[in-house]
C-alpha cells in the first residue's frame, strides 16, 4: 500500500510540474504574439498626442489672430510684436518656453524654442519652433 501511495504522490507532482511547464509555455507564446504590436501601439499613441497638440495650436493661433484683428498700431520686430489692444500697449514675446502677451500672463503657446515675426507685404507672419515641431503662419494684417 505504501508503494501505491508513493506512486500517486510522484504522479501528482509530475502532473503539477507538467502543468506549470504548459502554463509557462503558453505565457511565453502570448507574449511573443503581442510583442510586435508594442511599437504600433506606441506609434498610435504618439500620433494621437501630435494630433491633439496640432489642434490645440490651431485654436491658439485663431485666438491670437482674433486679438490682433481688434488691435491697432501693430509694430513688427524680429522677436516680438508690439500692438495696442484692450486700452493698453501690449507685446507678444517669448518668455522662457512660453509665447505670451505682456503685460499680463496670457499664454498663447508653450514648449516654445524660438519665435520670429516678419512683415511680408500687408501680412504679419509668425515662425514658431517648438519641442513638437515647427510651423509658419499668417497671424494678422499689417496696418
């Protein structure tokens, strides 16, 4: 009787060992199956972030255009834009990593590396280089 119980104990432990091996192989197979999808998922998430950032930049650009549309005495300098709006003289300048209106703390763009303003014929252009890319756009009409 003792030999039979010893055989049962050995077969139960070998069944457990086989089950663990099967579980391990199945886990490795699942990991190997999904491993190639990781770069695709990361790419999709970064693209979504880029799209959200691009949409936010377009909204801020429209707000800047609206502000300048109601402004007077716009003076274009290489690194800043001076104008008269809302009853006071204001400047659009880069301060640190922000493009903001002074006086005040109205931030239009963040993560700004550099900004340049230029008057081309009757239009005011802005070239913005940020951590997410660079672009150039018309921001208003020269008066």
